[in-house]
């Protein structure tokens, strides 16, 4: 799973979470939703997607964009 959000410059940011840290509030491994909420900048909308939905060719990574209307899973805290 990956977390995608739109940066100020319009380029898509892709977060690859690691599921090994314990959330001190729950004493369980952080969920992807918890990771997204704490990692995505405050007020930025995000989408959680499958790994296969992210391009594997990184040649033009700085040209990747995302339509803000597709960022429907939450907002960074």
C-alpha cells in the first residue's frame, strides 16, 4: 500500500509506509490510515492505493501528477 498526496508544486508525493512501529496510543502496529494522517502535511488530502497502482518507471517521477478530486481517503493532521 502507498499513500499519495499532491505537493504545493503540483507533483504527486508517494509515501511507502513501514508497518513495524508501535503506535503508543493503541499499543498496536500503526495502521495505514494512522500513518497517512500523521505523515501527510496538515490539511493536504490523500489517497491510499495499492502498490500496483503506482508507476514503477521512475524516470519521470518529478512529472507525476494526481487529480485532487481523486484524493478522497482523508486529510493530513
